[in-house]
């Protein structure tokens, strides 16, 4: 499932996928795949992304029905 | 009728860690076996066909799978991020180093086994090294460079396709 919330939070912080990837220590492709819903990140990676974008896990990764 | 097999992700991750270690052990043992056989029986490639097959086929399989999964691009990106030398540069340097190593082996072999006297040994060494250098350095550097370019291109195409954010999917 696509993660539009992550994409919006990243854009809000004015970060490219590459910039966010460098901050959390993964490749640009990994961020891209998370955003299009083709990769499930580990909890540690989710937390790292949340801390970087100053959001909670719910705000970025909770699925809304 | 058939229960869906439950898979624990932690167990799977730990199993994959063990498989990775097993792969490294098998590769190391194969290389050690090659070195020992060369030391005991001399450099005879027919003696180490099994070990060569294990090392070669495993390596080719990894490169192909990494390229066709789009993983190779990620590996290059993560490497270039934390290394002073780019992956592509290191590949060319590796090819050059291999070529020089092979040239040195052939030159030493010629000097030791075929020369009579010190002057002739030096002459054979320099001549064979120079000729081997001209042949094998471009060969290895070119082969590794082309392999890198091909794998990178395939991997980049796969990544582009994976990141396509299609509405109909």
C-alpha cells in the first residue's frame, strides 16, 4: 500500500528522497520503494524516518481504512 | 485442507544470516583448496575444476541476481556514499591489479623454469612481464569494467521500473 503520508512529510521538510535516504542511512531506492508501498521497512528504519521528519509512527505508518 | 505454513520473520532473518555465513565458509574453503592443490601439485587448472566451478558459478549467480533485482544499484550507491574511491574506479583498479598479478606470475615462471643463468632470467622476466602486462591488464580491466557497466545498466532499469508509481497497480 502506498505511503502518501511519508511522501507528504518528506516534501513538507523540503527533502528529496536522496537527502532523506542519506539522513536515515539507506539508499534512495529504499525510500522510493517505501513510498510506493513495495517495501516494508523494519521498525528501526520506521523510527529513524519518524525522528528525521519529526513525526510519530502513527502519523507516517499507520494504515487508514 | 492444508494449513498455511506460518513463517516467523525473526526466524527467517536468522536463517538467512546463517546461510550467508555458510556461503562465505564454502567460498573460503574452495579458495584455500585451490591454493593448497597448486602448492602440492603445481599450477594445473584441471585439478581444481570443482573449486573453480563453485567459485565462478556462485559469483556469476550473485552478480546476475543482484542486477536483475535492482540491488546492484543500491550497493553501488551505498558504497560510493562512504568511500573515497567510486565503485567503478575500484573495479578498474581491481582489473589492473589482477592483470599485474598474472603478469608477475607468468614472468616469474619463465625466469625460474626456462632461463639459464641470471642475465637470461632477468631478460625473460622483463620480456614476459611486459608482454603479459600488455595483454592481461587491458583484458581484465576491460572485462571487469564492461561487466560493471552492464550490471549497473540492468539494475538501474529494474529500479526505474520498480519505482514507477502507477495508479492502476
